[in-house]
C-alpha cells in the first residue's frame, strides 16, 4: 500500500508542474471561439442589431456593437493572456445573455442550438476569472517584470 501511495504522490508532483497548461489551452480555445462570432457580428452589425431587437434586447444597436467589441477584444486579450481576469467578466455576461436569450429554449444539446457550448465557455471563463491566465501569459510576465 505504501508503494502505491508513493507512486501516486510522485505522479501528483509531476502533474502539478503542468498546471498552467490547462489555463493556456482554455484561453486559446476561448479566443478562437469568440473571434469568429465577434467578427461575424462586425461584418453584419446592422443585421445583428435587428436580430437583437427582435429578441427584445434593449438598445439593440448599442448592444450589438458592445457584444461584437467584447468578443473580438476579448479574443485578442485571451490569446495574449493580458487582463485575463478582467476580460473574463464581460465575456461571462455575453455568455449569460446568449444562454438566456438564444439557447435556453432549445434545451441542452449543442446539435439543437442548445446552451451546451455557451455553458462550457462560461465554466472556462469562471475558471480563468478565479485562477487567472497562468504562468504562460502576458499577465504573469508583466507581474514578474514589475516585481523585479
């Protein structure tokens, strides 16, 4: 039994050295995931504004610009790992609005345009809000440079 515990502890120590990789992967996946829809919104901002209005979203033009800007700007910041915790907050809001206005009525399944994918994004964003961008991020390098 002691040998098994030793192997477990050894494996745990090795895995802990990789703890910043999931944060990097989350940032990269989210950046990719927000970039496309954000750019599509910018390319069709008038249609997006009309669509937002048809769903009863107040100030649809303003919200279309805010949503597109948050998604594109958020993608860039997540890619760099710059302001990771801060940009996670408005992106969380975007995901909550998407879930409650577009996806919730379609159920859970992504294949039915349900809230599955936005929920996964929301979970990853909350993780980044809590843990930050990790050691493979501009946030970390800026913090390290200012403390030196």
